[in-house]
C-alpha cells in the first residue's frame, strides 16, 4: 500500500485533498447532523456524532472498493427504499428531540455518547447519496496503470476519511462549545435548543426525500 501511495501523482493527491476539504465545507446531511448533535448535547455529543458519521463513510468506502455501490445505480428500487428508511429515521430523531425536556446542555449521560455514535452511523449509512457520491468521486482520481483500482480506492478513501473526521470532529466540538456558552448564560434555553435540533432533523428528512 505504501508503494502504491508513492506512485500517485503529487499534484493529483493535492487536488483530491483540496476537493475533499471543499466538499466537507459544503453543508449537507452529515454537516447539519453533526452541528445539530453538538447543539443539543454539547461538544462531546457533537464529536461522538462526527465519529459515527465517519464510521458510516468508512463502510461506503469499503463498498465502493468492492463495487457494491454500483448496485444502487443498477437497482433504483434499492436506492428509493434506503432513502425512505433514512428519512423516516431522521423524522424519528426529530420527534425525540422535539419532546425531550432536558436541562442545560452539558448534562448528557455518558451512554448518550454511544447513542450519538450509533445515530451518526445510521444517518450516514441510510443516505444512499453518500454511497453514490463516493462511488462517483473517488474513482476519478485513480489510475489503472499504477496498480489495482480497489487498492487505490481504499487509499484515497482513507485520506478522504481522515480529512472528514478531523473537520467534522472540530465542527461538532465548536458548535457544542458555542451551544454550552449560550446555555450557560441563558439557563432556560435547553428546551428551545432541542426544538431547533428537531427542526434541523426534520429539514434533513425533507431534503433527503426531495433530492
């Protein structure tokens, strides 16, 4: 793998990393989910959500390397089914957040960290657009003359994953800290922040269905 990594054109790798960073900066389902989690539960929950999201991305990268993502293109019924399940799950999260009557942020139980990881994982896995995006994006930077395509996809996917993990973890922590600061000054805002989180999740569900 190291020999294969050294075979990549340096300019191509720089372009790939830059494109990946720009894509992370573009608000999408993962971006909003991590932000909403940090808003609702503070920096630990935001960072846990980021970890879960990137575990889902890792699965999509492995699927792309195995060629499984192509099945979503060949079978429209599977794409629609996964998309509807993902939207239903986001609506479930919205319902939970709307009716949660929590106190100030930062009082989340340790078990909620595991829940945030699991939710982030499911949110990403149940978004077929992520699978199709990775399947369409990463192979553009491969070169069949330097080695097996599947191995190149794994290497590029790992680079994309590391960049995404660093960015989304920082995003979740930053939003969580800002939310805690607001909650610390206005102790009655916990419920309102949960309502805002619910609206964000419901908006994500609508976007997933409409797109």
